C-alpha cells in the first residue's frame, strides 16, 4: 500500500468502526481467496469484512476508542468484521460457513483426528505399511484392508506430519476446517473466541435445567413467583385435600372421597373378620 493511500484507508475503516455495533477481529492466515469470496457473499446484508494492515486496524480501533481491547487480540494477517448482529450470532455464522479441506504438512488440527476401526475399501499392498506408520493396527478382510482398533493419529493442537498426510490422503479424510477465524469480538465488552464458541443445544439444555431447578426451589421453599404461584396453589390444594380425607373432615368438595375411603376401610375390616372366623 502506498503511503498516500494509508490516510484514506484509515479514515475508511474508522467510519465503518463507528457505524457498527459489533466489531470482530479475524485471523486470515492461509485463507484461500475463493473461501473468502464465498463467505463474504454469504454474509451480505449481515456483516462487512474489511482487510488492511495490522497498524491501520490498530489505529482505527484506538482513534475511535471503539474496541480498543481488541488490539492485543490481533493475530496473523488481520481483518475486521463489522456487524449489527450480536457477537455470538456472528461467530456462529462464521463457524457455519467453514469448509472441510485436506491437511498439508505442518497444518495444525483443531480437533483430535481419529481413524475408526472397520473396512477401508483399500486393497492390500504398500498401503498397509503406510497405515502402520501412524500406529494403526490392520488386517485383511474380504480382500481389503481393515483397521482393527480406533486410533487417534493427531491430537488437537498438533501439527500434521508427513506420515499423517499420507494416511489422511489415502483414506480421503479432510480434518482441516477452512474459513474465517474470529479471534475476538467487541460490543462494549471484549469476548474471546473460547467464550463465543457456544454449543447452542447444550446451552439451551442448561437453561432448561436451571429453570427446572429454580421452579423446584421456589415451590419447595414456599417462595411464590409469577411462574410458580399456580403450581404452589395446586400443591397446597392437593395437600389440604389429602389432609381432610385422612382426618375424615366432611366438606362438600371431598365428601365423596371421605366416604369412598370409609367404604374401603369397612371392606378391609370385613374381609379380616371373615378370615379370622374361618
């Protein structure tokens, strides 16, 4: 970028930073141009991605005093993503737009790479030696190579070595996810990637569990709320009804139940007397 272009670029990015509610920092390391174009198209109307040099991005955040806490989060070739969506939804959209890709030597995997036991569909031969180099136990079934046991060949955070590349290529496994990586986001508060990466189903399940426990606490401690008052009244009515039946209290609402209980007790007593007479 020419020096005379830098002030214009800085002002352009500053305007965008001031315009949107949410600002995110992206790591564009090894992001193919085709993937960048695809993600940008998918985010149209939702977010704007702006690439620039690290120094200009840092200055835009500092001079606007919006998202200054993101400066220390910048990693690799950076870009900004700007949106009026909340940071969590924005992160989820980027995660949804990631694509699987083959691993290259030196790539770092985000998750454990596991080779599952079972048939591979590969004919015996040099492939057996290739698979065994990463610790896979193999056998021949029906004229094809089969893996005897599940095996983690690369742990999360580890680099892919030459032997692993050969095995992944042989088995047509694509362990690398390519897409825009949001390092952190700001909407008044800075959120790191680990916080933004929410499992929605698990989150909803935890909320449901918390609501259930809160309702039980409210009911069992006799602390009425708008959500639990009907449950508590129903519980109190049931307990009062049972007390009246057991105590033989004659009230029109429960007289039928009291008489039914008396009839059952009379029958039980009669059966007992008849048994003793026999």
